[in-house]
């Protein structure tokens, strides 16, 4: 006769203080916030490892997906991704869901990378910055190479066509990109126009390295040169910069507001004086809305934390140009883009 094992007695404990405490946590939205943060790290990890390329090439068994990787962690990670609806598991094979596809487009990964690759060194130290235990630029810095690479992807997708349109018909032969980041604009422009040469200047040596690599990869390294330099001190720029007849400053000029509005006006006047024959000076600037749509508050936060002058909208930029020796003759916009940008086409008065 087999012994019948008695089920243990189950005692469920409930009391009002505990119930209210748990309710406060669940209704706070924090569970979803934690889940979102981890999902961002997870997508970032997909992109950083061979997993994403393997998943993109079609359904694979776990063994094929995890070849050369930590099997235990990988098995659990794939299970987690399935829980989050990023991959699906069917017939012992994993594949990206439609949501997984959308999360891993080049634009989505670049938007994610700005916040989870370039800025985590800053956003994980908000307390230290607030209490002056850390100072941005001295104790902690953003990842310049990552920022350059992700901005380059976004710029190439949304904004290079606008810049090229603005340059059309201006007979620019040598373009200078001030604050060029990863160099995408100059490289794209040189690829599209075989008669064009370009120079990019940026203060971040790692971004310049990314830019020089990009030029090589596109076979335009003989026409596209990138140098380290301070955009806000034209007197220190290498001579090669002054051969340019078309200039642009994309998503960089607002950083000079940290030195006050007059500093921006003085810089524009200085550039105007040093390039008397320029055919175009195009200033591209993100337009911030100061609300929570389309990550605007995330964009705001990283600017606050890094002591950059905040991006402004066109109503705040136009008076700045008014006070300079330059006149804004045209504004180009592209509203549905990340970041949204305005391009100010400036000429000497
Ligand atoms: C948001 S990124 C934009 C990069 C690129 N122009 C684009 O639109 O994709 C701003 C760039 O300005 C550069 N930058 C900031 N301050 C600078 C300075 N004083 N001199 C030169 N570059 C600077 C940063 O290193 C960074 O690459």
C-alpha cells in the first residue's frame, strides 16, 4: 500500500498595512519603470553581442544563437526576451517578433544608444552631480565615441538630406563641419558629391577617431579629413579649416550657451570675420519642447546634467542671430525626427 502524503497546511497571511504598502508600490508605476529600464539594457546587450545579427538572419536554435557565448546566462536571457515579447520561441527556435524588429531598427538602436551607451556614465551619477561630489567633464564624462556614432546614424537618416538640400546651388567646394561628432555628414556629402572635399572638427578625440574610420570605410579618406579642435575658439583651429567655403555647425552651438548668450553671438561674428567668402553657414539645432513627448524630457535631462546650454526653439534662436552680424534668410525644419531639428541658413548682413 502506498503511503498517502498529506499536503502541508497553507496559511496565507494578509494584513492591512502590508496590503497598502504593496498597493503603493504597484500603483506607483515603479514596476513598469524597472521593467522598461531592464528591457533597454537587454536590447542594448542584443546589439552589443552577436545575438542581434544572428536573430536578424532568421530563426535559430538556442545552441546556434549562443555559440561562443555563456550558455547558462544566454539560455536565461533568451527566455527573458521571450517574456518581454522581443523574441518568440517556437519548435526549439528563437526569432525576433515584430516588436523585436522595431526595437532594433538602426534608428531605434541609435536613439537607445544615446541614452544607454553614451550617457549612462552621467545618468547613473545624478546624486553625485547634485551634491558636487562629481563634476561633469572632470570626474565623469559621457562616452564621446558612442555619442558620435549614434548621432551619426540619426543625422544621416533624418538630417543629411536637409543639409544637402540647403547647400544645393551654393557651389560649395570645401565644407567645414564644426563639432562634427562621428563625421557622418562630411562622409555622406563626399560620397554623394565626388567633387567635394570636407573637414570635420570636434573636441572629442574618440569621435574624431570614429570619423576617420568612417571616411576610410567609405573610401573618401583622401577628401574627408577630421581634426581635433575647439569649435568655440576659431583662433586655435588648424589652417586647413580656413580653406572651407561652406560651413555648418550641427547640434553643437547650443553647448556654447553655457558661456552665455553673448559668447554665442561673439563666436558667430568671429566665424563670419574669418570666412569672408563663405557661401553658406548652416546652423542646425535641436528644438526642445520641455515636455515628455518623444523623449523630450530625457533629452532635457542629459543636457541639464552635463551643463550644456539647453537647446532652444526657433523663437529663441532668431533673436540671437538678430544680435549678430549674420542674417537668417531661411529656416528648414524636419518635425518627425529624433532629435527634431531646425536648420538656420545664415549670411552676412
Ligand atoms: C550632439 S553631438 C552632434 C554631432 C554631429 N554634429 C551631429 O549632428 O551628429 C555634439 C558634438 O559637439 C561636440 N562639441 C561639443 N563642444 C565642442 C567644442 N567646444 N569644440 C568642438 N566640438 C565640440 C561634441 O564632442 C559632439 O561631438
